[in-house]
């Protein structure tokens, strides 16, 4: 991307920031939108209709970003809420099953299924990963006619490989199951067309590649499917009413169209202001361009770290790679340290060299954002080379 884009992110010059998979650096226009929102609230109290209009703009922009329609998008506060709203609203029967690959899922896309096992008597079918990938064949083999839902990450939070969403969704459809995608790690970084992928639902929040704040997110649900679902949580904005939001109209309960029925109560209007500004930036750059850029930098990083004989997950660059590069042996480990003492030592050295990265599932995780540049990649490679040389 060009230097003017990087200049919108003052944090990009403060450090080598390779941690968008935890949270992005916030760009200046997002800070300004938040400040404007607060200023209006502080000086004039704010106008609810105007604030709701901002929410609707974000709904439309987000729909545009994934090839959906606005009435297929619910507003949520985070990924988990989207996953839960959708998961709990399906018409489960005891003995139905959900198929997932828990080793590659964030815990927030695991707990709810075990909770549904307790609440509704469903079966949780766990499939083992294959070399850091969600294995299409094993996922397919785990499905049967009692499979109601298959859930996958679009890109795993570690080691960060791209899931074959199309292949898995096609297999799910064949047994009459729906596909739910945890897209926390990809929306805003990778082009996404829900129709082309053949998926039924998708959840994301805005603090990562959507470049905005915590506490705001989106849930996509395919319109024909959403219209058949009974939302487990219900409040004013999920009800089809032509009255003011504070009016209670007795009579037949009608849900709002499509995914709008999943909107619950007032919105995080501050989060919407931030997301609106970020979505405007992404629209102006084009996500296709962002994707080419971040994948190019990630591929370069993977190849150059592999050249240093570091254990890059998945090896050299390839079609599996998105904007995340992991180093180390995946699987074990905790959040703040790797199992391998050498990786902990490398992590300490990189941190001391001004590089911001993460440890997830026992591996070092570098995640590239639109604000990074070739120089950032070179600084990581140089620091890693220095570490190697010191260790002899
Ligand atoms: C794949 C994935 N899902 C979910 C989350 C977080 O979920 P939530 O927004 O509900 O906190 C993260 C990261 O924080 C993630 O990487």
C-alpha cells in the first residue's frame, strides 16, 4: 500500500506492529470519528435517529464487503455473540450433531457447542486437524444426516491457514447441514463472497482487520434461512413494528426480516461510529488490494524466516497463507509462552527489538496489517538473524 495509507496509522512508526490478529492499530480517521461522536454526546446529548443512521450505514457497508444484503446482517457486540445468537436459534433436536475442528478454533467457537450439548442434548463431533489445516475429507466423513451444523474458522487464529470454506460448505449442504464461519481473522484482510462460498452464517468483530474497536460486530445469516429461525434473544429492534421503539404493541409477534431479528436492544453507537469510519477507508482502498498487499508481505516473511531455518508453520509461502505467519511447533503451549524454550528466547529477542507479535497455541504469531511495509518485514528478519547468530 502507499505511504499515505501508512501515515493514517501513527502507531505504525512507533514499533513494528505485527499483531493485527489480536487487534489492529487504530487509524486516525477512526479516532476522529470516535472523538466526534463523544463531542456530540458531551455537548448536545446526541440524536438517536442520527446514531441509528450510522448503525444502518455500517450494516450496509459490511453487507457490501461480503456480497450480502443489509437484511442479512445483524449487529452484534463481538464474534461470540454472533456465533451464539445463530447457534442457539437453530431448531436442534436431541441427537443432532455439530461438526468442528476444535484444535483450530478459538475457544469462543467451542464452548457454546458443549453448552448446547447440555441444554439441548446435541452431540459435539470433534475432528482432528491435519498439519494445521481443517481437513475437508475428515470433516466430510464426520457428517451424517443428523448433522445440523458445521462450523469452521475462515482463517485459524493459529497457525493462521486459510480454510477451504467452499469445500466444507458443499459437503455440509449435501447432508442438509448449515455452515457457520468464524471470520474473526479474515474480514477486512481477505475478499469474501458469502454466496460464492456457499456458507449460511458468518460472525466477525471490528477490532482486528476491520480496523475499529472492541464491542461491535456483525452476524451474517442467509436471508432464506434467517426467515425460518426463532431468535432466542428478542428485543425491540428484532421485532417487526411500525411504532416508536418504546411503544409496546400487543398482538401477533412478528420478527424483523431476515437477520435483523437478531439485533438485540440498543447498539454500541460509539463502536458503530468507529466501524463506519474504518469501513469507509476499506471501501476506498478496496479489500482486494489490501489482500494482495498483506499476503505478499506475509509470504515474504514466511520465506525469509524459512531461509533462516526457522520452523515456519506450513513451510514456505503458498496458497494456505493469508496475512498470518507462525513460527514454532503448533499445538501445545499457552497464551503467553511457547513450549519450546528456543521459541520463548526468540520471542523475548524480537520484543526487545521493538517488534510487537503474539504467542498463540504455543507458536509465535506475526500478523500483517495494511499499515505494515517491507521495512517492517526486514526488521523482523534482521532481528531473527541476529538471534540465530548469537545462539551460534
Ligand atoms: C478466530 C477467533 N474467534 C473469536 C475471537 C474472539 O471472539 P470475541 O470477539 O467474541 O471475543 C478471536 C480473537 O480474539 C479469534 O481469533
